[in-house]
C-alpha cells in the first residue's frame, strides 16, 4: 500500500484543519491513516500524508463532482494540488 503526500493551498487553514469532510470522502475509496500538515512559512499551504489502497480508485474519485464539492467546501485551491507517491 503506497504512502502518498499531497500538498496544496487553501483559503482558510483553520477551516480546512477542522473539516471532517476529507476523511468522510476519502476513507470509502480506500484511503487510511490520513495525517494533516501546515507549512510554517506559508500558512495557507497545507498537506496530507495518507496510505492509499488503490491509486487508480483514488485518481478516478478525484475526477468526480463529489471530490470537487468536498474540495470547494474545505477551501482547497485545486490548481495548486500536487501528489507525490512513495517510491
């Protein structure tokens, strides 16, 4: 099971950190052990480290309206999103 790091900018870091939505939408597609991070040099840059059972399933989910709605709710700026997969 690969570990994946994702980082991106958000509109409101406190709102993003407090939101339960990422866990609610990611766990059903096989994402577990989600940990959150905040860039101390750029407070609106945040990240996740997570274990992903099926990258294809996660990639497909990220193209859905449900993913777009969850990101909008959490204030994620999707154009800044970068995925890194453990090698």
